[in-house]
């Protein structure tokens, strides 16, 4: 059991050394991009919700 755990940890460390990690600038840029797109989608869907809500009130739910 102990040998398997040690082997797992060594192999995990070796694999992590192969990973191409993002730079701090790239991480910040991608984070801002995701937040910006999320806000844009939220505003768009919120606008549709308001529009269709008013449409329902005006024509269907008089």
C-alpha cells in the first residue's frame, strides 16, 4: 500500500511538471473575459425576461 502511494505521488509530480501553466497576465485576461461574457449574457437574458414579461402583461394578462 505504501509503495503504491509513493509511486502515485511521484508520477503525479512528474505529470504536473509537464503542464504548461498560464502566466499571471493570461489568467487575469481570461478571468476578465469570462466575467465580461457572463455579464453580457446575464444582461441579454434579463432584457429578454423584462421584454417578454411586459409583453405578457400588455396582451395576455390584461
